[in-house]
C-alpha cells in the first residue's frame, strides 16, 4: 500500500475504528463503548478519562484524526429549497450575518431522500479509509521536509561529513559532485525531474498572480510530463504515458448551435473558496441572449463547476426554450453526468438536481470541449474574478468579449 511511517499508519487505522463506531452506533461494541465512556454525551465531546482503558485512549487518538476532516452532509432543513437542492440564499441573508450566510451556503447538500450524514472531507467518496487518512497525516511531514531543506537540516552527505561522520561527501547517485541539498534536489543528473517540476510549478504560480491564470492540476501534470519526456533518453527510468484529457473528437473551436437550439457555455474562476461562476447563452447567430455572472463560496473548483452548470440549467428552464447544448471544459463534471456510479460527495446533490431539471427539456446535450472553445465564458469569469465586470455586461459587452465573439462568429459564416 506504500506506507512508510508506521506511527502515522497506526493512527490512520485507529481513526478507521472510530469511523466504524460513528457509522454503526447500534452495533454491540459501539453501545458498549458509549455506555462506558460517554453515556450522556457524544463521542466528540467525551473527555479523556483518567482511568480510561488502553482501548479508549487509542480511540481518542483516532478521534483527533477524524476531527480534522469530518464534515456534515445536510439533507433536510428548512433553509433548503428541495426543488433545486440549493440553500435559500435570501432566507440565509435575513437570519445570519454575511460571513456566516456564505459559509452555510457553501455546505454541500445531500441528494433528496438521503439523511444528514457525516462525510470524510479528504476523499471524494466521502468515506474514510486508512489510505486517505494516512495521506492526510503525512502532509505535515512533507512540509517539515521542505522546512528542513530550506534550513540546510537534511542529513545529506556534506552535512554528515561536517559532523565528523566517516562518510565520503560525494553524491551516491551520480558520484559527480558533493551531495549538498541543492545538488540532491536540483543538480543531480538522476534527480533532475525535481528541478523541472519545481520550475514549471513556479511558472504557473507567476501566471496565476500576474495573468489571472486559473491553476489546473491536470494541465500542470501534462506539461511536467511533456518536459520529462524530453529527458527520458538521458534517464534510466521509464516515464509511463499520461492519457490525453480530451478524446480525439472533442471540439477545438467554438461552433454555433443549430437553428432552434441554444448553446450555454459555462466556466468558473476559482480562488480561496470563492468561485466566480459564469454562463453565456448564445443562439445560432452567435448572439448573446442571456447569461449569469456571480460569485459564490464553494469548497473546491469542481463544486464551483457543478454550481455553474446548475445555474445554467435553471437559466435554461427560465428562458422557456426546449433544446439546449451545455458546453464545459471540465472533464470530471461532464463525466459525472453520464456515470451512474459517480460518488463525489461535494457535487452529488448538484448532479442529481441537474439531471432532474433537464428531464423537462425536449433535447439536451452535455459536451466536453477544450478551453480554446470556451473562451467567451472564460473571459467573463476572469473579468468577474478581477471585479472588472459591469452588472449589465450582457447589454454592454466588454471589449475583450467582443473580440472573442467576432472570432467565434466566423464559425457561423
């Protein structure tokens, strides 16, 4: 399974036992533990008994792990509009201050018919596993490694030799130079992939800051892979191919819909839980006839994408037409709509609501396109993200959007 730290692995296993206790409260052992240690309270508020058994102390250690990643998936509340599986924003605003209303509105809702439940935040399925728990626990160790690297505190051979350890300071991998931290991470021929990876991440970071580029882990991985392939002949390792994100038939440029059909392109610019969601509706003449642009709080970019598609579907329903094409460059979201086994707890309710609402349309199609074919929605999302978008942008189109529409209009001629 790839485990390296047995102490963290043990904690992950203990958290699994606590998870079972929470999910099966009527089991014999769960009722026994409750009767002994928290008969008049919940597991979360149970104190550490001074004379508690070794088993109870171990469960408390597992509980501390779960506390960091447990979330509630709400299914039934007076604050939820069950027709569209969304929080009632006006009611939230009237009952809570703005910050609290935004945080409540960002809580994912469970599909209709489910009960309120606990979910594990660090796994898309919402279920705790020893593997996901271990990965969560090991993240601080990675940060400690980076801190030690910056403080020159790693036991590379140069540092060991300085501390009178009887060892030759040359690099044991390439033997071409003294093994310093800089050599190990960046200059060693056999480990040059680390330097390439860091360089590409740094460039993406700069693009995100100075060009409002939306970070995409998948695209980043593909660029890193392409760069590593250039070094493959010089390396002794074999880099496995990464499959293409898009199928060969996916659209590269935007094309107008057939007459009588409306096309809705949607996109999101996401940063620090703020999702700038945008929907652009166009007809066969490439005319923008409607749209949505607003900011919401969501836990991750995929949840933002799902919320944007839900807004697009609701907008389509209000328009009153019956034939629609919905286009996005989000591979995960488009796949979720056709996968009956999709289990990502962050967007299950949104996907269920989308499927339910679109049953009233005569014709509906969800299409995966490349980012080049989604420039109009991407442009508006970036303007909204920078607070540079006018409220009446549909009737007073930004100059950047006009340029894109002109190019897209070439496909209609």
